[in-house]
């Protein structure tokens, strides 16, 4: 049974039962799609939203200029201070073009296709080292001991985070997602304070990294392109975006293959199919469930449902990837599926800049893991697996295995 919001009386389609296990959301997708493509619901913070779940509708809405990110368009339903949606206005997640375009240009060049291959040797080095450690220990946690280590290291390399800060920043990121709002706010403040300390160091002594580039790049008139607040928030969002979603996809992808021995054996025989397998994972079991909130700038309709000016609209990219109107038997994990057109990286101007790097990390991590360990197996019952209590990025808390 779907629970109801105690404030507004609306059903909470993403309630505690939805996040009870890595498998629970699949049952709710079926309910959503049976009811239609747009739903009036409340979130765990009691905010009222229009939840869009149809693939065609989400695809279009991601590109609809009438659905804006800036919070000044909200009618008041949006009250969250939870990171990252609760970041100050004027940041990359609260802006639309042309202001958003200016900020995104400060990130995009790092992830251009011609630059991606420079990451591959470092990714392979890190993966090999973690696999050595798992083998020596006879197993471990594919979240804390494997999946999380690779992306946090890569994104810290990209940003140029000094080694002495990395452990604390990872701890803050891990605790910040899934904590209560007060703890979340404190961790966010602590993270920004630490990033500001790094900023001051790089202001005095710049290095060859993205953080230093943001600090020292100036407009034609000599003024900095980014102010201090923009630099800090952009650093925090880049670190969290490059770390947490990728870490979640590695562990959820590993679980998908452990749940499907036949497909796993086929991938071992034909490792070149891992690319296709990762795309199917991103469609069926992504580590991000919905996009950032958007606000209707005018009265509008989505699939015949009237959305009022100022209403909050939430685009459920995970449900869209499981839409039976788009995908035959969407709950079947099928790496031969011709259409794997998922929306997990967003669309339009807000498409994830680091999408191809994330694909590379996840593919290498999963391919090398399962080729290295032919006898890898879950070390706990599947029913004991839990998700972190955070609706935006519902990553696994742990995934113990033996090797």
C-alpha cells in the first residue's frame, strides 16, 4: 500500500517501501505506469510535485523551456534546503541558459571526447589495485572497498584536491546523503569550508587542474569569470556528481550481474558486450531516480494533465526507463535489447557533462571485476541488502561478496 503525506493527504509514490531494497522500486514502477504518465504526489519532505514517469513525456520535458530550474518560478511548494537542490541561487543547478551555459562551459572542456582517453590508464590502475586488495582479503564490500574508491579518486584528480583532504571530503559526501536535514546542512557547510581552504591555497599557488582553472580564469576586462561562491559550489557539485552516482552505478550494476548468472557467463565469454550491458543497467536500474526539480513558468499540459504556473515538476528518469509503452518487458535485463534509450544523464542543456567518463569508469570496473573473479558470489542474503535513505541517489549501503 502506498503511504500518504500527513500534510497534504496525497499519496507518496516514493515512500519508505519504495526505497526498502534494491528491488522494491520495480514494483512501484508498474503501479505508476498502470495509472498513467503524470501523477500528483508528495515527497518525503512533504513537497507537492507533479511526477512525470512516461518515457516520451520525460524526454520532452527535459527539453521544455517552460520548465525552469530557477526557484523564483516556484509557487512556494519548493521549500527544501537539502543538498544539492538546496544550494544557493545562481549556481549551475539553479540556472537555465544563458547563465547556465556560461557556467557549464567551465566544466565541459575537461570531458571532451578527445580528453577522455587520458583517464583510462588511471582508471585501470585504480581498478587493478582494488581487485588485488579484494583477492588478498578473499572478498569485501563492493560499495566501500571497490565501487566508491574509483570515482572519488578520479574526480578528486580532476579537481586537483590535495591528498590530505580526500578522506574527509569523501566522509562528508557519504554522510551528507541520507542524513537528516540538520546533519545534511552541517556537512554541507563543513564541505564548503574545506573547499574554501583548498581554494585559498590554489589562489596563491595554482596547479594544473579544474579547480585552479575556475579560480584564475578571467573575462576580457580582467574580472574573474566565477565568484568565490560559484567556485565553491561548482567544486562541491562536480565532486558529488562525479563520485556518488558513478559509485552507485558500479554497485548496482554488479548486483544486476550477480542476479543474472546466464548473462554474466556470456559476458565473460564475450567481454566486448560489457558496453551494451552497462547501457541496459542504466536503463533498468540506474543509481539516479529523478532529475532536479523544475518549475512551470506558465500554465501548461503534460500528456493531457494540467500543470499550473509555479507548480513543481519532477522528471522520473528511472521510471521512464521502465516504461512498457517504450520497452517490451522492461523488467527483463536484456543486453541484446535494441532500444536502450535511457534518460539517466538528463537531456537538453542540463545533460550530464561527465556522462562518458562515468560510462568508462563503470564499464572498466565491472568488466575487470567479473573477469578477474569467476567464483565471485554474494556473501549475504539478497533480502538483507538495503538502500541508503536518500531519494535522489538511492545507492546501496553495502554489497558484501566473496571472491
